[in-house]
C-alpha cells in the first residue's frame, strides 16, 4: 500500500485518531477502490463521505442529468449544475472536497450488458440505484466478480441497508434471496409518485458510507445476512435476519438458522417484495 503523505496525515488526523483506524487503517482506505451506482439521493451523501474519508479511487456510475426536482435531497448538486451530467457534477464536488482522491466517471447506463465491465477493478460496490433491473444486474456482476456489494434503498421517509457477499457461500444470502422475482407493477412506485424526504435519504446514505468503511477496514461482522430498516419519523433503526432462500435463482441458497450474537437479529424478511428507490 502507498504510504500516507504528510499532508494526508494532517488531512485525516481526526479520523486516524480513532483506535479502529490509525495510520494502517487510513492506508487501507486510501488503497480501496469503491464504485458507487447512482449519484442521486443516496449517492450524494455516500460519495461525499467516502471522499471525505479518503477512499483512494471512487467510481461514479450514472447517466442522468441534474434536474430541479433533485435538489432538495441530492446535495452533490446545485442550481448551477442544472442539465449537467450527474457524474460530472459529482466529480466537481468531490474534487473540491478532497484533492487526495481519484474520481472515475462511468456515464452510461448500468445493466445486464454493461455491469461486468463497470464493476471490474473495484474492491467494493455501493448501490444506490432506483430500479430493480439495475440492482439485479449490479448484484449479479458483483457475485460473479466476488466483490462485496453494499446496497441501500429509500422511499418516502424510510429505507433499507444490507451487504451482499453470497460468493462466500451460506449463510451469506444474495439479492435474489431477498427479491426472487421483480416486483409486480405498482409495488415499487417511483419517488415522483409517492415522494421522498431528503434527510431520510441522507441518513441512509451516511449509514451506507459507514458500512463501506467497515468492509474496507474489516470492523465487526458487517451486514451480510442482516437487513437494516430505517424509519425517519420514528427515528427507528431495526435489524432483521436475511437468510438464504432455498432454490435461490442466483446463488442456490440453502436455508441456515439465524446467526445469533453481535448485530445479528432473529426475525426474517425473506419474503419481502418491495424494492425502495431514491
């Protein structure tokens, strides 16, 4: 790993003061290559915190342009960025936030045809996309490439967060263990239809950034096998078990008893069917 420069030691001094990080941990963060899918409501705080933390290489995958309706929650962007590609706007913001990180742009759509190429070369992927086909394609590519996937979604005033590492085998479930089929029409409406609270999305993005850093640093058991459910109005964060599903179409999961201890819960949401979006 490339050693930290004197300027980087000063830049990250408050973070390196944490006993779980120190200079060795900061060097691991610097060496990490994290791809973020989506530079919207979740991607905004996620990208800013990853850049602030000093993740050495950050990829941004998005093909949308900034719109006025984005600005109440997508804090990467401003009125001076309207009609600009979100990847370009995000790259400008991150460059101004931390000159020590390298930003790579992926301006096209991420789908079943492109996902393998887009995720290649990254050590962790964080998904904040807003539709089932993208999430499914990203997960499948990460599963094939054996890359941890930290996935979050939010709608209205609530959302979810988990990590997928099914390539390690049971008891690690995959995305299709949770969503064996695409949601039926109307079960996953867009934020334009049902609304979204900006701070709720921001909270989920911050939690997602924390989970990415935990994966980089190897702190704690992580969220594989656990689904965190956040509700803004009640300020509630609940953990429920996410078990492998028998005959899973993606990983062929074998049911396992819930893991006890640590942050692992005992209830289950294996039959959930709604995919939140941002």
